[in-house]
C-alpha cells in the first residue's frame, strides 16, 4: 500500500535541518568567528534524517489502484498507455476500468483490457466497474469499489478537464458524507494530452455538471438542455479531432 512519501520526506528534511542547526556551534572571540568542528550527537542525528529525506523523496511512489475511464477508442488507448506507464514498475499494480454502460459498450472495455494484457498485466490485477448508467453513478460506484479494495491513493488517467470533474464529484462526496470522514482517499492526477476540441467539450461538460449538482449529489437533476448541448459540443469536438488527425 502506498504511504504518503512526500509528507514523510519533507518531515524528515525538516527534522534534519533542526538537528543540523542545533549542532552548528559558532564561537566568537577576539573579533574572530570560529566554528566548532567536533562531531556532535545532534549532527549525526541530523545527517541521518537528511539522508532518509533524500531516499524517501527520490523513491518512486506507488498507487493502490489506477483508474481508467472509458470513452471511445482513441482516448481509451491514450489513457491506458498513461496508466500503464505509471504502474508498470509495480508487478501487483491494480487497474480499475470504469465507464457508463460497460455491459453495452463492451468494445471500449475489451480494448483497454486487451491493451493491459498485451503489456503483461495479469487478469487478477484488472478490475471492472460496469454497473453505472450515468457519469455521476460512474464516479460514485468507482469510489465504492475502490473503498472495498482498501485503496487510499488512486491515480486517474484521463484528460485534465475530465480529472477536474472527477475531483469535483469526490470533493462533493466528502462534503456530503458519502465518503466516510475517516476514510483517507487521495486522487493523483495522471493527465493525457487533449486536443482543443476535447478541451472545450470538457469545459462545457464541467459547467453542465456543476449546474446538475448545484443541489448536491443526492438531489442531482439533469436539466433538459444537458444532452442537446453535449451532443452539439461532441459533434464539433469530433470534427476538430478529425482535422487535428489529418494535419499530422
């Protein structure tokens, strides 16, 4: 399980600075400044904590799980590539494939699964959340599954705007007590590159999402204009993506 290494690393660094400062013992006599070069116990402790801080901060962090949301084939491949690049050094790294209507959209799920398997990820390390019917359910069901897995530090591989949406829902879930107050859950962003069309789509989706959740997660209501706007933005995003691909 992942430990919050940065926190321990900086704490060790702070302790080392304190002990090294205490061991620094300048003397002033006759207008000259001298430094006591005798190695003190506090100097040794400070040096030990300094070395520990360097080791902790330089070591690679591991994640309890890496979440890969589904979309369509091209983004899925980018997300999976990013997720595997983050978790490949840990043999028992768990990947959670998650998305809306996975029972219907089997191609996306299988595409991610197949790509992970091609990298040598064993089936036991690949989990699937396929019960959700909406994006909101998708996030909440994923949180439940991650909690059941005992995951605390979770990486999410997706576009920046999509990650913003995930983090907003998680923040609301914590505020409303859907995520238990005592449960330490931390998101680690694993962003993938997005086209300007995908970025605009994500920004609009985030605005619609915030409007939908204005009364809280439990009272979420999708306005009538939600789907029409998303379809229009999605259409132009796909057009922009097509032009972007041709230009390469």
